[in-house]
């Protein structure tokens, strides 16, 4: 006997995630995965847009960055965000090509979590879950 899903209460999103990915299809893919687990997701396609969203009153539980945004050095982007919002340091997830010079540089110069490209649903969800367990200051 199957349940009528239209009569069930659906849990509303309680955790906000900011996704900063320049490429539209990749950004949409990541957003859809996160929304499928009932997270409240905001997105930005440009560095300036991300910084604008990251005003002090905006408190995402996690920040996901693809550091290959055109015309921006990915490590500089991460450094700038963390200079302005050090509270996000332990809740930042970077999407990077495994073994790439950029991934290695990020690993050396930051404490961000990394997940590899192509993004796998279970890895993304696990990384965000870890961020959600971090105490929010």
C-alpha cells in the first residue's frame, strides 16, 4: 500500500548554502543536488556577485566555490572571501580537478575542503553535511 505523498508534510529548508560557479550548467547541477536534499540554495556566477551576497548579515552554513571562474584567480577569490568572512573558513568547499596545479595550490594555501570534478552527488552531499555539523560562530 503506497502513501499519498501529496498529504505528507515536507520539511522546509533550514540551512542555506551559497554556490559560486561561473559555468551555468555546472552551477545548475550543483544547485539541483542541494535543493533535492531540502537545502536553501543561493547562487552566484561572478566573484563580485558572491562578495555582494556575503555581507555580514548573510550567514550560509556552507560556501561552495569553483575557483575556475573566468578572469579571477581562484586562490585569490578564496583568500578575499576569507579575509572578509573568516567565519566561513571551515565551511568552504572547493571544486577542483584532482592533481591540478590549482587544486594543489588551494590545498597548500587554505584549509578548505575539496571535492573533485566531475562533482559526484554523494561526495557533494557528504561535504555539505560536514559543513552543517561545524559550529556556526
